[in-house]
């Protein structure tokens, strides 16, 4: 279909949280399709919970019934991926002022690398502003209940890896 407006929502998604999902669903109000672009490597990737392949499979499962969301893995530079996908819009969630510096640096670097790219920042629902993949990983690893923070397929896999306490069981 021609002239579809596509946004790329990039990240490491280790794992995808309800905060990420909130941004995906908000983006769908603005554009026709959202490409959730899962980076093979990230500036942030410390002590991962899931492999690259697992992150892709799991995120695909989350959006299996959402035809307007596509989950695509990528390696290398985000702007190269965007250019090859024919998308000129990147969406990133901004939870707090503490996110701003890193996000602003990345946005301007990406635009230096490819001037046609635009980056928009979206605020998540206020009840997700404290949520991050790294905190979910840490809480799950230590046996805390993360059932209120991740979609069901992610909870299932975290439970498989870290045990029933993760889902409040
Ligand atoms: O979820 P994250 O870890 O905050 O996402 C960061 C991500 C994946 C968007 C960023 O590390 C990225 O774009 N990586 C791809 C490599 C790249 O283009 N690096 C230059 C960024 S200015």
C-alpha cells in the first residue's frame, strides 16, 4: 500500500515492558504502522535476560494479533535500518528528565548521520514512568513479582527462567 506512514520504535526490549507497549499503542494513533526494531546490540545492554533471537520471538508473540505492528531485528546503525525500511520517523519514549540527555544526544547523532530522519519523543502513561527493562530484569532475577509490568508472553518466559515468584506465584 502506498503512502503509509510508518514509525520505527527502536530498542533492545530485554524484555518488552508494558511501558514499551504503551508507547507502541500511542504511536499507532499517529501513524499507520509501527515497526518495533530490535537492536542486536545496545549501548545499554548489561547482564541480559534474553538472547537477541529470544527478544525477537517474544516481542513477535506479543504483537501476533496486531496487524499494524511489525517486529523486525536489526544490526548496525539505526539510521541505516530506517533508510532501508523506507521510514523517516523514529519514536522514543521519554519517561523523565533523566532520560532526556541520552535521548537528545542519540536523536541529534542520528540526524547528523541521516538528515532526513525525524525523532519524536512520547510520554508514557504516568503509571509507567518508573518502569524500565533493566529494573524488570533485576526484580525478576531476585524473585520479585513483575506481573504488573510486562505483557503475558514476557511474564511466561520470565517465570520459566527465574521461577514462579516472578508471576506472584
Ligand atoms: O532500549 P535501548 O537500549 O535504550 O535502545 C537503544 C538503541 C537500540 C535505540 C540504540 O542503542 C541504537 O540505536 N542502537 C543501534 C546502533 C546505533 O545506531 N547507534 C548509534 C545511536 S546514535
